[in-house]
């Protein structure tokens, strides 16, 4: 679908590619559209108070790696659940302080859970130059999010809908109730082509 709409497509996947360094260098690749099909979640302290949103890497967590970013609270330990290993997760301060370069009106689409429960990560990407940031406001099921993403991309690319209209037509996750949202609100009146200019 993306190629039919004139986009070149690069795919990064697995433990060797989806690393802290991939996220660090991402703005320098000059993509106009980035779709993150990665786990994400809300990170809290020991009392389970939600502090921030983190986008997961596939890089195994180690106290010895990325020490500066860990000490400055840009990276977090993250995992899907107790049955999965710990990985590095990037937060909003990693986006604003450590990502190299700026996004140039890039459209960011997050497929992971709760990427717009808080606006911290969305604000960071927009501050770094993204024109809009789309994400879910709660946990979302994998089967549903894959189907919803196909519908969203069709609405944005093939149908040329404005972001707000395209998002409204996706509908909530029937199991978790998560709704797709976007930030900033004024981007809702613009089409994908207008946003990546």
C-alpha cells in the first residue's frame, strides 16, 4: 500500500536491528513517514505511579550499556510481562536529547500500547520536528491493531483523507477499548501529503 502511494519502504526488525542506536540515528535517515510496530507501555516507579511512556527496543537490557542515557533517565528497563526478558525502552527525553538531528515534518504512527495515554512521547516527537504523531490511548490487541493499521494507511494514502477523518473511521479496539488519537490537534485537518511537505 505504501509503495503504491509513492513511498519507498525500509523495514527494521529483530534483535540485531531494533536497538537503541537505531532509534538514536532515526532522524538522520530523513523518512517522511515512520510506522513503529513495536511494543510500548507506561513506565512507573515502585509504587506503580505512571511516570512516562516508553517505546521498546529489541535490545537486551544491561546495566553496562548506554550508561549516560540510563543515568539521565532517558532509557528505562522495559518488558511485556514477567515471561519476557528485559529490554531497553526509550522515553521522551531520549527523543529530545539523544536522537541525532531532527525530523522534517515526519508523520509518526505508533502501533504499540498506550502511546497516547500520556502526551509525553507525542510532544517529544513533535518538538523534534514531526508534523503529527498517532497512537493508541490504552492497550491494544495485536490482531486488531494490524487490521486497524491497514485501514488507517488506506484512509490516509489511497483515500487522501485528513488525519482526523482517517482516525475517526478506524474505531476502538473491541477487546481493550483503546482509541486511536493524534497530536497535535491541529494536524487533524491536514492530509498525509500536506503533513510531509
